[in-house]
């Protein structure tokens, strides 16, 4: 990306007399920002919410495989603050067309997704207050330490 921006600047500002006068400079260190990602643990001892999430999907008969999606998801800002966040899209057997100009879901996939979210919300909201207590007794909830 840095090379592309530099090339564009050179193309837009080339002059036989003055050389390349248009430049750019990143606000943040792009190398550090792109290489470091805040992740949410999927270890059941560290993140009981992930365990409850997986259990809820299992009860509904769904199999899933965790993946890291470090791209432009807003949860990256929560994770950078130390707040656990899971991203999930119930789009089974669908072509991935996120943010395409012709993005769509089949009606049956959309309706199934609503049922999946209802099941997840019911299961996750039924967890007791102590779900954020680690096995060692230490509170894992970052928000409570920020109050």
C-alpha cells in the first residue's frame, strides 16, 4: 500500500524541472499497526464467553471453526482496549460478498440467521454474573477495572 501511494504521488506531481513534489506521510506507523492485532482468547479458562458462545451454537446443531478476521471490523477497537469481542455472521452456504456492490443473502439464510442470533442472545444473556471470574478467582472483566 505504501508503494502504491508513493507511485500515485510521483505520477501526479512529476515535473521535468522540479521532480516529484507531492509526498505523503502516515499518521501512524503503518507497519506496527498492521502487524499488531489485539485478539480475543478462545481458551475456555480465559474467556468463558467463548465457551458459552460455542456451547450455544452446539445446542442449535451448528458446527463452526474459529478464524481470525483482522480486517475492518469495529471490534478491533474494543479488543485494543482489552475488551473481549467476538465477531460472528451466520451466513451458512453463502458466497462471501461483504461490502460488494451486489451484496445479498438468500432469504432462507437471512431468516436462519435471525433464529441463530435469537438462540445466541438467549444463551449468552442467561449466564450468571460470575461468568467473568477466571478459574484462579481473579476478575477478568476489563470494564470493571476501569470504573
